[in-house]
């Protein structure tokens, strides 16, 4: 969400509302010697951009919000379901060697471990695999369930969670990714992932106006 450049009429509307709000659309139109229909697109833009707010039977009033405040308001609305990525999962029965191969082939930093019914039972990070690979152990004979982080020590998120809450969890837990899960009677089904890369992309999209 980049800074919005207002045209002269929109700037004048903001000035009128700031000085006289709450004020109806008809009253604004009268001051500008225009019709209400002519102003409708401008009022819609100013309302959607956060400069003005409209209340039924009351009129428009000036929010007083800066560009940063409007950006913050937009960020607070973002949900996981709009930005989640495809999860990379491995079976609880695979070896550490196979998990390392999967991680590098898929170019990810976190693997989610599932049981025979595809429910979440663990998480593997780069650090977990690196720590195990140091030494003279035979990696192909070590199952991942020995080194993975297990439930209930796994932080998860759901599709309706707010992106800001997930970002705070990533920072607080000092982890690279969270599994997006769906609650099931038998356990948690992994349906996505949210990573630090997703968070970076959200910021880039905002700067490029790709998020509305």
C-alpha cells in the first residue's frame, strides 16, 4: 500500500469534511457546486483509502489517520488463508537421511512430520537435521521421530488467524515456519505453511500495491 496521491477535487473534499464533518454527500456537493453523482467515485476512493469514514444517516467524517496508520489498519485485517504456501511433509517413518534429501530438493527450511493417517506429529528444522548429521552416525538408520519436535510443543496456526499474530509467534518462538492446520477429530491435518518468506512477500506486495 503505497502513498495515495489525491487529485485536487479529492483534496478539497477532505478539507471540507475535516472542517465541517460529519457532513452529508449532498452538502459536500453543494459546497463544490457539483452533483452528488459526480462526487460518488471520489467519496468511494477516499473512504476505501481510509481518509474518510461514512456513517448511515450521519454522513462523512475525517479519520485523521496518517499513511502509516492506514497501512497498519490494513495489516491487521490480513489472514493466513490469503498467504499460506503448500506444506512439505514427510512420514514419521522416514530416516533422517531421507528428510535431509527432501529438505534440499524442496528448498525449504522446515518439514512437517505426519503419521500414517496424515496428521501432524512433529516438526523438523534445519538445525535439527544439522545437529544430527554432525558425527559418525548412520543417518539412513535414524528415524526422524527420534529428533523431531513433538506435539504439544509445536506452535501451529489456522486459516482464520491474523497474519500479525503469526508474525509475532515466529519472532517469539524464533522459528522459520508454522504449519497451517485444520482441526479433525483424530488430530491436526496439515493444510499449509506460513514462513518468514511469506512475511517478506507480504511487505513487498504492500509496497508494490499488490494488496488491496
